[in-house]
C-alpha cells in the first residue's frame, strides 16, 4: 500500500524544522569544546518517526570530525530536550549523528577529473590531434546531419 502524501509532507516539514533548530544550536548554543565548526547537511526521519539521522559536515580534519561526532552524541539528550520545547511536541525521535563526507568526496572527484582533462589535452597536443570531447550520440547526430546536407 503506498504511503499517503500527507505523511510524507509532514515528515519533510519535521525534518526541515530539525535542520533549522539543530543548525541554530550548532552555531552558538552548544559549548562543548570538542564540537568543531560544522553544519547540518541532511536530516533523515524514519518512516515511523521514532528515530532520526542527522548528517553533519565538519570543517576540519578527521580528528576534528571524530571529536565533533563524540561531542554531538554526548549532547543529543540536550538537543532533543531543546527541540521538544521549541517545537512544542510531545515526542521527539531518537537522534543519531553521522559525518557527511560527500562534499569532500565530490571535491576530490572534481580535482581528479580536472587532472584527467589536463593530461588528455597535453597528450593531444603532443600527438597533434585536436581535443574533442564528444559522445557516441553526438557523433551519430553529426553523421545524420552531414548525410542530410550532402544527399
């Protein structure tokens, strides 16, 4: 049986509110020295609403990420209590924090792709070929266009 749209919309609104409230707490209310500068990237609420995973991006190295995660796991009781008071709800899901490394992975992939392009251009200059990045679909389209105009 498909899930009702109202439930999905409600879960999205709750996740959005959690993102805003936890971000506000990270910006100034949590005084744990282990917590490095960080921000909430995503909040995933379980379908039943009993648990919630909060993804955090930390500005720092792996040691700071570990320390921040430990500090947040220690402060999650305080965070739940604050969310309960601010939202005015009876039940707040169990919070779990996780480090989101997607931004760092994407930056690394962009760097590697850039290197590949530079190497390809360098190789093409050495061999005297023109660097053309075309897909098989583009080649087929060019062939069809040339056939139309020639015949």
